[in-house]
C-alpha cells in the first residue's frame, strides 16, 4: 500500500499550537491528530511562576514523562510527521518526550514546529536531537507565532 503523505500531531494547552496545526493541515492536506495528555493540564498546572506547579515540576525533572494517549494512527504509514508543541522553559514539553518514547516512528521524517511567547525553536530541536537523534529522523524545525502561510511551508518542507 502506498504511504499516506503527512501526519500532523500537536500538543497544545491554550490553543495557539493547535491553531497553527490546523493552518498547516489546510495547506499540506495531511491528517491531523492531537497528542493528548492522559491528565489534562489545568490553568494552575501551567503557571510557570509557581515552582511547584505541575509544569514547573515536570520541566525541572529530566526524567518526567507525563502520560499521553497512544495514537490510533500508525506513524510508519506516513512519509513524514510534523510535530507541534508550545515552547516550555525554552524546550519541548515533556509530553512530547513521552510521545517520542512511546510511538514507533521508524525512519519517518520528523519536522518539529512550535509556538512560543518569544523563544526560538532551535534550542528545543537541538535538545530533541540530542535525546532522540540516533533513533528518530529529526529535521529542521520552524517557529510559527503568526498564521502559517504557503510560503512558510515551502521554505521549510520542500
Ligand atoms: C509552563 C510554560 C512554560 C513556558 N515557557 C516559555 C518559554 O520558555 N519561552 C517562551 O517564549 N514562551 C514560553 N511559554 C509560552 C508558550 O510557549 C506560548 O504561550 C505558547 O504559544 C502556548 O501554546 P499552546 O496555546 O499551544 O499551549 C510557556 C508557557 C507555559 C505554559
């Protein structure tokens, strides 16, 4: 069976990365799925000013892997995976690490994208490459803090 082209999987708590993922889907005609934590993040969980909040504790612990639901889609059926997340503390939320630990990605090309308050995506991608580079085919990432255009995708994916 011929491979389907693109799977877009995103993790998003306040909806910005979700919006970017939807725009990307409209442009590349891929399948869109959400990376869902088994326990949703509350507003308190996301308070980065509170050192004891769930997100602060998770991000301060390199071993934390908040559980995420397994995808029904088989990633290996696709040519490429576009994986979206918000930048947390300069890097990808640990839910993304749980996802990469859990899913079988084979040699699918993985293109990270993110939204952030201001931080760039490059350190987050370098961090992912450092952890998963020997088993996951991680490509260049893109930060999308405003609406995604066709030109943005051409410069990134082609
Ligand atoms: C726990 C936490 C940590 C964050 N850390 C950063 C950061 O280091 N740099 C940054 O620019 N934005 C940071 N942000 C802001 C988010 O990256 C930004 O609001 C993002 O667009 C949220 O995406 P979402 O709506 O898909 O969840 C942080 C937000 C949260 C909740």
